[in-house]
C-alpha cells in the first residue's frame, strides 16, 4: 500500500489538489487542503486527520523562521494550529529549503549561463523564510551589495527598508525574530484569498532585478505585472495557471525548487512530507538524511522556458 501525506494550508482552497508522486519504488498520494485563512478550521482538520495519514505538511505558514542555522518557532502555529497533533509527524518544508534551495542559484548559473552573463541583479523576497536560498543568491551575485536586495523589511516586517547584505539580514534577525515570532499570526502572513490578490508594492526592486527568488505567494502578490518582461522567477509552489500567467506577462523562465507533476510544482512542505513518508521514519529527518534521499531519488529543481 502506498503512502498518504496531506499538506494542510492556511492558503486558498482554489489551489487544492490530490496527486500521485512516484519516489523511487514508492507511490505517494499527496493531497493539499486549503482552509482559506480559517485557523479554527485548520486546527479541527489537522486534528481530525492525526494518525490517519503518514505525514503532515504545514502550508501557508512555517513552523520556524531562520537566522543562519538557528531557527525560531512561530508561536501561533505551535500553540493554535498543531498543539494537539500527537501521532502524525509534521514538517514545514524547511528540510527542502535547506537542501534543494541551498544551491538553487548555482543551478540557475549552470543552466542559464547567457542569462547570468547579461545580469546577476537579484531580488530575494525574504531571507528569514528561506535562509539557504538567500545564501545561494548572495554567493551568486559575488557579494556585490549593488546587485542584490533582500526584502525582509519590505514585505516581511513591513518597514519599507531594503537590505543589501546577508550580514545586515542576520543582525536585524537577531533583534527582531525573537519578537516577531511571538506576534499574532495574521501580522506575519497573508492567508486565504489575500494570497491570490496582486497588489504591487515596492515595485522598483522588482524592476531593477533580473532574478526574483522567494515564496511564490509573496512574489505574485507584490510584483508589477506590467514590468516583468524578461525576468526569471526562482520559486516553489506554482500551478499551471500560475505558469500561464507568468508567460502572459513576459516572464522568460521559471525555476522551481521542487518537481512538477501534471502542470504544477509541489510545495516544499508537501515534497518533504512525501520524503519522510517514504523513509518510514516518524520524525523530521536530518539535513544529511534529506540530502541522501534527494540524491537517491534524483530530485532536483525544474527549469521551464516560457518565451521563445
């Protein structure tokens, strides 16, 4: 009998799916269930499925925010969403972010050398959400602060301040993360239908960058549709409709950190849940174990050209 994992998300239910993912010799049923930002519904759903599925993925939020290799628990997630889950292991995609995404800009550099030669200008929407992706981008630009913008204080902490070095992100994270992770959840993440609405903000940072990396919900919510021609999006969960929209607005390439099945890429939390299910372990794996499974299962980022 195959494995069954469920990604329970605070995001919109219009992005729900149920698909088969083949990993090695195992078939894993991966299902996403969105709760449209309803935290009570989320808690009731995940508690009702506890012990009935192999692994949970946490979607629409994270269990932790990162500063370097240190992670900080998001209080509301632990206290209000998953507190009563006792049997089924839970992951949030952090293992995939630390491994698959840790070299993603070097993957881009290898696959698209002509695009790299044209420009390395990069926007990372949030380093504390994807620290290893941010490190990859920092290495990609050659530590030239004129070429990179980290958007943590633009869209994450909503202070309207761009950051241009990873050290600055780290120092600010030291001060803010212990406080921010204790704030009401709604202050940290847009949920439900809010994730689907395009409300361009701080657009000059999108305009100056050729490479735009980060969570797709943040990118899609804030990017200026009329200024995206020729851009390259480096992201995670996207549907066939998302990809078509990116093509329509002129995005040249999309790179997703996870495999694409039947037109959509899986969220990092869903892929991580599937790998944990295949492993047979009843816990989050170590980074070394994730690396081992990624190599064994031949999982790597996906590159798709959108313009001729």
